[in-house]
């Protein structure tokens, strides 16, 4: 019997469209190419409604008049009773599909941040990629850095605050920021794909620019991070997969045209290329000194383990190429298009990649089954008897 | 059953017109194809109907006929009574798709008959214009490699001369006439690709063009379905040499590596006519009566082909081209030879040669983000082309090589032999993966592979589309994929 894989994508996130691409290239396309699975696309609209239709296995479904097409579809119902079932209402009663494994393909909020993983844990269904805890921590850049710092992983100095902090104690934070070395990077804490990030150069009106940048970041998020820039900067990234024994892909250096890798660079300027959501402006493997490469690999694996990642993730690094210092910048638990181009270059074909990820999902699920979550207790009876007294 | 029902599909009229257009309004070919179709709703897959005036007109006619025949069927219910009315209705209903088919064929025939005299006027005009045109005219004929030859000669000459060549695959009298219409009149060199589909075709084209130089790229099994035997193909292609024999100062370049072509050329030599002067070309260089141009140090890899062309008198021509494969040596040598005979300086010739690069879908390399190399050779649909593609793969080391093919069409009674041979060559070369599309000819390739103890893996796909979408998901860094040939709809 073919296993049924539910690929979940879209969602209430600024990275909604990117998620649609990731879901199709490579996930759905590769799963279909194996011929081994029933692939059920599960699409969450920008308003949070759930849909499923076989036509959604083709990315063209999402290209034109999506709103009109969605209006014609009935929304899904979910059954979370010991396994995940989706029910698609139809004129002759609803069609019930049992999902054996879930393949999340969501980026950012309400998906990659652990929300979806929580739901899937409740349903007791195996799913691909990082679990709830790693996803939730990695989604918060501040929390990630705090944990890594506590474990001795080098990270760059920063100042962080919430919207409320900023409104009530702005001067205090501006004072703290003065201790950081320019250029500064202002980031919304929870967003990926470089959305809402601004670089502030040490110019005459740097403070005005800084305040503007913070306002921009606060527009996207409740929590903002102001980070010190690294000099002689070389940015690299390292995709990793596996559970207890992580497998490293190649170190990749994005060769972006503008000063830093923003949303436009990452997803839009390479739109004619066929490599999924990642364009071609990168060097794989990165041409960096062997000692630095070793350091990157060591810190990558360590970070993956400290955060409790499983399935797949990508660790981003900042390198001072003169002082030979490596800093971990952030962790992405569902990299765009699961970084298939890098895996391919590292000897893992698309089909191989999705099949391995499914194996890791099943492996983790089996292990969790062996953990006991029930405990026979007399506490209820005792409680009752105490009340009866 | 599916075939029967699909004749009642709403796509039926469009499919018929598409099929007519794809068979170039040749009714015999069209009816032949009609018999082979299994599902009329799925004929238009690789290409789509191009809305020319003729096609639009026929499309409107097809729909009218389709509706009319059903209208007659329904009307019969009123004309007749009782069981008989139902019977007549059923008979007409069953024959409605055929009624549409045959009436549409008749309309096409009538349209063709009206069109022909008009075409003749256009062609005669072109002929007249060419007769008064002072340019040197080069005609290229052969079963394969015409477009490549045309493009190479054009690229090498155009840095020094005003050159025009027939566009794309326009190689019929009408296509050439339209090209002639577009000429300014001050061109110095005109290059024509000449297509052969039936006996007499090349002769007709020669009468329009009146070439001064001929190039015969080779004779093989291409279009054997129409020519029936290879001797007839050779005779048709050599109509070019026959024409040149009637004109003074002409010469013809003949591909020495094509057996049928060099045999036919030997016949001309034996006839001892003063013209055309026969010049052979190939991997070894150029052989002409007076002396030879020898090829030295030939090399080919994924970045191109290079060699030195040594001439008795002068220093050699250094050839560095981005074209892939040693089979490009011949055409590059021909282009150099023609350029030299036109008095073009050595540096200019070398620069022109440097500008030659792969043409679309002909041994055209590209690399994807995952480091997978793809050589697109999808316009290559003939046995000699397949041979050179496999030979090229032989030169590539340290890569996992995939050879992807749906086989070749129009091979007539040679079908089994040609495909077995491909399988055997692939096995001999030690290709790692052979990817086959399931159809009537690919099992012969598999048989050839087995015959020569193929050690690699054979991967099957049910359709080209499935193969194109699936393969990129199975490949990794440093893999080399060569896509050879793509079947048009009328053969699948």
C-alpha cells in the first residue's frame, strides 16, 4: 500500500508565496516522481482557511485567479483523533483521507514557528523536519542567540526590546545601542527571508536612520533585534539534515549583488532560474580557508544539536575574514526549497532528499512512541474521596 | 472504446485541424496519422495549433461540419418514422465524425488547389529576383546537419562579407521564396538550406536558386518512410550535384564520412565532367584535387572543440569553436575553405570560427544550480547525429552520463536495425544510464544494449513529459544528461 503524504503549505505568513514554491519544487514534484506515494496537497490560505484539491499538486493552480478558484472549493475539516484525517466536504458526504506522514512546507509564522508542529503532535502523526521546540526557538532570533551564547557558541553583540519597551524606554535603548559598533543591522526577531531588515551605516544622520529602521522592523514584529555588524564580512550558510547523526551539505556562500542578502536578492532577482526559491548567486562549496570551513562545520553541527534540531535545518554564519572569526547568525528550520540545489551539488538528488527526510520523520516518531506519556495514578480517586469526606 | 468516444469530444474538430497543419496539409499523411490516433482529445501535446489564415479557415469549417453532421442526425428523427427514424439517426450519428473528417479533407484539397497557383507566382517572382542577384549562392543539401552547416558558414563569413541565410528550418520552395522576398539586393553571399521530402525536390529548389557552390552533408535513413530506400534518398540529394554540372565554375563539398554520399560523389568523378569540382571533407580535413588541408591536434570537451587546419602553402588555421563534438570539424573546415577561397584574411577567418557556438537544441550545453550538466540535442533526429552524440560522450570522463532518447522516427524498414545499433553503441561506450521512453522503437535499443552486455542501468519512462519532470529530481552534481531527439506529435 502506498503511503499518503500530506504536504502542508501557504499559511498566515509574509512568506506565503515562498512556501507555495517550496511545497512544489522540490517537495511535491519529487514525491510524485518517486511513484511511491499518494501526495495530498494541503493548502492554508492567507486568511487561515484550509483547502485540499488534487489540482493543487500543480503549481500553476496558484498562478492565476487563485481567489476565484478557492471560492469554488469547500474548506477542509480536520480530525485529530489518533492520527490525522482530512475531510473534504462534497455533495455526496465528505471524503475522508488518512494522512500517514505530514511534510510541512511552511515558512515563518503559524507554520515554521512550531505552531503546526504542535498541532501535528496533538494528532500523533509523524511529520518531516524539526519538532515543536527547535522550531519555536529558532523562530526567535534573540532566544536562539541566548541559548547558543550560554553553550559557548560565538554570536555577535546585540540589543533587543519589545514594542512596549521601545515606546516606554526609547532613550535607554538608544543609549545601549551606542555601545554597539556600526554598521548595525536592525531585524524583526521572528521573520525569515530577510524581510524588514535594514542596515545602518555610520553616517551623519545615523540615529535618524536607526529610528526609522526600528519603526520598520516594529511594523513587522513585536520584538526587534539590533545587531553589531561584522567587519570584513563573509556570509555563509550550511544546510544540515538528520536526527541524532547530522549530515552536512556543502558550505554555501551567497554572492549577492547588493550589500546584503535581502528578500529581493533571495527570491525575486533570480526568478528566471529553475532552482526553486533560491537563485544562482551562490558559490558551492564556498571558497573559504580550510580552517574556517572546519570551524563552520563544527559550529554548525553543535548548533543543530544544542537547539535539538531534527529532520532538516540550515545554520547561517557571519565570518570576519581578516580576524578569522566565525559567528553563528541564525538557524532556519525550514530553508526555502529545502535548499535542494545545495544538496544536489553535495550529491543528494531531490528524490533522495525527500525520501531521507521521510525516513527521519518516521525514525523520530518511532523513538517518541517509546517514551511513556501515561502514568497510572490514584490521584483522582483520592481527590474524589477527599471531597466525599 | 476510448478512441471511439474521443471522436465525439469537443476537441475533435480542433485536433483534426492541428493534425492537418502538422502534416503540412498533405492529405495522405493526415489520413495515415488519423488511423494511428488512439485518443483524439490528446493529439495536441507538444505543439499547438498555429492560427494562420488557412488553419483558422479550416477550423471554422471543421466546427461547422461537426455541428452540421449531428444536426442532420437529429433532423432525421423528424423525417423518418418509428424504429426506422432511430436506426437512421444512429447510423448518421455513428458516421458523423467520419463525415466531418472526409468533408474536411475535401475542403483542404480544394484549398490546396487554389493555393498552389498563388504559390507558383510567389516562387517565380523569387526565381526572377535571384537570377538578377549578384551574390555568390551556396546551397546545402543532405539528410542531416544542414542547419548546423548553414549557421557555421554564415558565422564564419559574416565578419567580412554581407551574408544572408534562410531562417530557421525554412527549406521548402515557398519558405525560400519568402526569404528571397526579404532580401535587400546588395548581399554578397546567400546561403540556402534545401529540404528533401520527395524525389525531385532538390532539383526544383536548384532551379529557383541556381547555386554556385553546393554542400552535401550526408545521406542516411532520415525520411526513409517516404523514400523507401537509401539509394533514392541519395539520388534526390545529389540532384544538387547534377544541377551544378550544368553550370561553369561550380564546386561541391561532400561529407566523406557518409558512405552513401561519398559513393555517389565517386560516380560524379568517374563521369569526368569539368564541373562541379568535387571536394571531400571530414574529420581529417579537406581533400581536393590540388592538395589537402589536414587536421591536427583535434580536441573536444564540454567547453568546445579545437584543432589546427594545416594547408600545404600557408601556416595553419587555428580553429577554436564553442561547438561540441569532433563531428563539427568537417563543417568548420568547409567554412574555412570557402572563406579562404573568397580571399578573406586568416585573422578574420579565425575570428569568425571563434564566434561559432552551439545552436538551440543541437548539442547545446547548460548547467543548473545543482551542478547538473545538460546537453540539449533534442533537434537531432537522425542516426548519424546519434552516433556523434554517443561519440562525444565517449570523450567525457569522471561523470555519471545519462543518455535520454525516445528513439528515431521515419526509419522505415530500417527501424529495428538502426535502433539495435544505437543500443550496441551505447553499450560499447559504457554509458552509465540509458533513459528510454516507452514506444514502438525503444525496445530495439534495449535489445541492442543486451546484445553487447550493457553494464549500466536502463531507466524507463511512459512519456517524454514524465521523463522531463522526473529526471531533474534524480540527478546530482557532476551528472551529465544528454537529451537526444524529441518526437513530434504525429509520431507518438
